[in-house]
């Protein structure tokens, strides 16, 4: 990686030396500022409140898209400030690292919804008949939209930069708990577009729920990132599967009738994380994190040598 240039001044130098803090502060601040503009439009204070209707999506999804743009833009900036253009290239490689063992694709796509469905049925939910071909087509389409528009860029910020950098010095589960704080904060504005009455107590409860789920899913994503050898793409796909598993129009809701789904989901996340962590426990150490980083650096060095040879 390129060292932070001594010629950089001000915020560029600070971002280069403190990329995680900059991503937290600048990314969250930009996200909130842009969402505030959208909320003012949504409530009629500013023009453009019909944007969600014109796009045909829910107002909360517009908010999520705005937050994703702010976070990903900040992610690219702090990566450049800390590691230069070589860091950007490495990050992009990790974003699109698709060459992994096919078993990981099967685990990412099937394990979480299957576990959640099985647990919900054990807890009393009843299976219902489904038209399987139509269901598969619909869920894959929704999965692709979520993955391409939100999750790939979102996980590049959280897993690819925020957690990865902290994991170089700390245990990945402790880092996941820390990452759950900004993760919950960036999702909190969704409450303002839910249609429910907003109160401080309601926001505090929502933050607590987002935080708890954040700790669980960020731990799961961290384990899968190590297991797949640093594939942000697979982690983002897992995030999209999580969303399609938890939704009221999601995979599990299509197969089961009852109220146990939302309790079964965190249990399934914990089980999947625990089993994967045990099977690939040697990859969870900080030394393995260093091996992955050194491998990326070796690739960058090789690329630089090839370019020099061409020139």
C-alpha cells in the first residue's frame, strides 16, 4: 500500500491517519445530512416529496439508498487517503472476488433461510404450500436488486474497510460489536419513514434492536469474510440473503405461517456463525488477517511490476 503522503494537509492527512474514525464521523454525518434533506422533501417542507412514488419504491428505501451513497463515497475517500490508488484497487478486487469454493455460495444462499425456517417450524409455525418455481424467481429477483443497489456498496464500507482495519489490531467479534454502533445509527433514520409516531423512547428502542441485530449479523459477516478469503462480494450476498430471510415478503414468510420467524432468525444467525467459526477457526486470528493483507500487497506489487515491464 502507498503510505500517507507527507504533502497532504488538513482533512486528507487526518483521514489518512485515522480512516476508521473518518469513515464513522464523515460517513455518518454525510448520511444524516442527505437524509435530512430527503425527510424535509418527504414531509413537504422542500419540493421533491413525490420522489419515492415516481421511483415506485418505499420512502425508507430511498433513505437507505442515500445512506449507501454517502457511506460508499466516504469509504473510497478514506481508502485513498490512507493507502492511495493501490488501496482503491485492492478494495475493488475484494468487492468482486467471486472465485471461492462453490460450497461457500451454497452456504450463503441456503443455510440461513433453511435454518430459520426449520427453527420457526420447531417453535410452532406451520408450513404452507408454495408455488416453488414462481417463488424462486421472485426471491432471486428481489435478492439481486438488494445486492446490486445496496448491500455490495454497504458491505464494502462496513466489512471491507471499517471492520477489516480494526481487525488488524483487535478480536473480530469485539470489532463486530463496535461496528454495530454506527451500523445501528445509520439505520435509525428509517424510523422516520415507517409511518409510526416518533418519540425518544421509540428511537431508543429502535436503536437497541438495530444494535443487537447489528452485533449478531456483523459477527456473522466477519466470520464469512475470513472463511471466504476476504470476499466482500460473498459477504454482501449474505447480507442480501439475510434481508430476504427477515422480510414479511421474504423466503421464510413464504413457506411458514406464524409469528416465530423473527425470533427464529437471530437464533439461526448465532448457530450459523458458531458452526462456521468452529469449522474455520484458524482463519479468525489476527495473524490470518495479516496474511490476507500481505497477499493483497503482493498482488499490487506484481501488478506494478507488470506495468513497469510494459512501459
